[in-house]
C-alpha cells in the first residue's frame, strides 16, 4: 500500500476508486496476525521499565519540612489558577471535546476528568474503544487511560503516559473488550508492525 495514497485517503482527497482500494487493504486479513501481535507486545514490554522509588534521605526530609509553609501558600494560589473539567460523552457516536486546549475525541459513554493546574496538568480517561488526543494546551499533560469494556476487569491498572504539547496521539485497543491498549503519536503510525498499523489506521477514521 502506497503511503501517499493513505495520506490522501485520511485527508479525504481520494477518488471513489482509490478510497475503495484503501478500504479493501484495511479490511484485508494479515497472515499470522496473532503471532505478529504477540511478538510485537513482547518487544514493547521488553522496553518498558518500572521506575525505582528512591529512598528519602534525611537532608531531603528536612528541606521538605522547611518548605511546607511555602508550598501551602503556593498551593492555594495554584488552585485559584487551575482549571478543572468533567467530560461525559452521552451520545451514541464518537464526539469531540476541548478542555482548554486538550482536545479529545471520545467513544460513546466515555468520560474524562481533566485538571490543568499551575504546576501540574493531568487527565484521567475512562472508555471502551479508541481515543484521539491533540494537546494544544501549551503544556505537557500526564494521562491515565482506564478501559471499562463489558468484559474488562474494573481493577485493571491504567495505562499512563505523557502527552507532549503540540502533539497528536492515538490510543486504540489491542483486541476489542480487552485490557490491552496501544498508544502512538499519529505521525509515527508507520513505525508500528503491519497488523497494528492497520488497526491504527482504522482508529483514525473515528
């Protein structure tokens, strides 16, 4: 499949014949898809590291105690300047929302809690399906993705990552109603293995 043709397709500039060709390619089964996906996940997990928690040294504890009053004062000012959003997509289709520059395209029944503070910015998303994120807020935002599919485990750990400012991201499920989610920058879709590329390109249509 020609990458330029895919770009035309998602820009809505294809002829009907070209669009039909792309759709046939997207719907085409990939030989050995399950094996390729398993190997992809192994490679992804191999590069994931759990950050070690450093012990708090005595001098750090003293410094922290000495700055409590300053942090309390600063925290009060920060709360006054922070922005809080509660978002719920109650429609039966994908819908777009803008939380002061954090643009989200969410599936039906999805919800989002967004806190854009003076010091830290974070968002928690609860959904089943695919999500598109465009961060135009001017700051990096820490995001937790929580899947709530019918057959999902409500105690699953969220997928956490940082949305860099002025970047677009796509989060899509490895399998529908599973607890495995893939997150990728939209301009790096073609770095994914072929089976995941096809899933990502379908998710871009939301």
